[in-house]
């Protein structure tokens, strides 16, 4: 399917599953914590382009953090039992409408790495890519952190974008 049709099918599947007896929440995502597949992206505060070879040491300077990455629907957090700490989850429009503004949800561990003094809600992040994609995502929610692999010494922090990104995963 093309991107538009793929999003329509995903939305339809979600709505149909939600109507089944006993279903409390429907989560759509390509990966789950402790799963076999693991996706990650270099995430940083949104800002100006960094010079080639720059090695920023603080988030303010543009330091990147390699974080688990997931593209999810608005029901994912409820279905997985992930607690919303502040802000909100995605809307249906943000999840499935390719024209909706780019938004993101961070887990608390990544939010604290990027904004050590707090205040990540309403701020913007970017994925560090070799292709020069400068899309800035507005942080609309902060969720409780999760372990993504069995042997993590510390929680790595994670970033979530709407499920519509499944049709166009940010390049690395």
C-alpha cells in the first residue's frame, strides 16, 4: 500500500479491534519493550545545524542521545500499561493523518537527559540524520520510563512518534 492507504488500514484495524468484547485498549507499534526487534534514533534538542564533526557535550550545545524509538498509536500507552506523567498522548488525527503536525512523546529518562532542569513539554526535538532531515517534533507528553532490553544498566530513555511514521521511518 502507499502511505495514505497504509494509514487508513491501520486506523481501520485499530477501530475494529477496539469494538471487540473485553478489549480495553488497542496498541499499535512495530516494537515492544523486551521484544526481539529494537529500533533506536539519535535524538537531540531541535536547533540550528551543527557543523560537521561537532562533538557537543551538553544538550544545550546539541548533544545527541541514542534512544529507543517507536511509532505508536494513541492507545499504545494504555495497552502497555505505561503511565502518562505529564502532557497528553497522541490524538487519532496525529496518529493517522500524514498532514498532522509532527509531535513526540518522551519517556521521563530521555526528557531529563535533554532538559536536565525540567520543562520538556512544548519543547522541540530532532532526529540526527545523515540525509539532513530537519523536522522538529513538539513534545506533547512525558511517560514513565521502561526497560527496553534485559541487561540495561540504566534506563536509556525513549522517544515515541505517531504511528503514521511507520509509512516513513526517519532516515538514519
